[in-house]
């Protein structure tokens, strides 16, 4: 399994793409597709028609903004069917796109699912409800890879045994209840069962003190756009 971080940024970043992770196994799967992710596909030599599925952790713009450009491009390129998975509200979100751009009705070759467990690209995928300001979920792939999406940390997710856990670390100490900070992560780090912990989704004022954050937690790495790893 190859993992490429197409976007590790946030809603305010101008130097990074927003949240997007490309997983390549027997097929190509994207987890989230925020602003800038569409362009990043070209950076790694992946065509819009190569994507088999998109998994959305939640429906905020920094996690789904480039879904519409991807869908239109795939229509124009006569791509095969794209499977879209997401939490409750994802079907309504896709319907809202079609309401806003009615010329796309009947032209998008997609299926939209809000299932909690499914198979994609030969992998068994299960979801874990997370703690954010709207309906959101983490994804667990074959009990090997965990992608948190936006959430504050909690025991059930961190105690998942896996090779790699990708977890958000949005803000420095003293900030939001709906995101991860060094303070709230330290409360749960004792439950961590991942062999490798990778942090993404750092706002600029958190990224500026990333070394201090890592030191205070005592584990983890901060990942940059276009980093690739193999599991």
C-alpha cells in the first residue's frame, strides 16, 4: 500500500493544498479532496480518470472543495464510475451540487454511499464516528491505516491497532474543542497503538511551533505535501 499526502494544509493555507490523501493498492482511492488537491494529482502523475473512489471524512470545504472540479473533469474525460463515500449528509451535499449546477444532472457517473463499513480497492474499510462541529468520521483500512479527519482526540480511535495513524494536529495549546491540540492529545496518547503516528492539518500558527508540539507530545511526525510512504 502506497500513501501520498497530496494536501496537508487547512482552510487558511496558501502554500499547501488542503486535506487530501491518495491511497494506492489494487486501485486508487482518495481520502478527502480539499482545495488544491485537484492540482496535486498532476504533480504526482495521476489522471482524473485514474481515481476509483473518494472517501470524505466530513463536508467542510477544506475537505471537499475539489470534488466538484474532479467530477466535472471526469465527465468531460468520459471516466468510469466513481464511488463516493461519506458520513450522513453526503448524499444531500451531492444533491446540492446538482441543484447549483443543473447542467451536470445525468452526466456524472457516480454512486454515493453513507455506509459505515464497505470494501474498496480490495480493502475492508470501517468507519469510526469522530468529534467535530458537524457529522464526521475516521476511516480504518484493513486495520493497517487510520485516517482521522478533523476531530478532537479520543480513546476509541487512538487505541486502534494499526501500522500507521494519520491524525490531525490543527492548533497549538489553548484552542478549539473541535480540533486536536497538544494539550488534548496528551490526555489520550497513552492509548496510542499505532506503530507510526503522522500529523497533518496544522494551521500556520501551529506549524510555526511544530517542533515544540512534537516535543511536548513525545511522539509523531509532521507530514508535508507530496510526502509518500509505503505500508
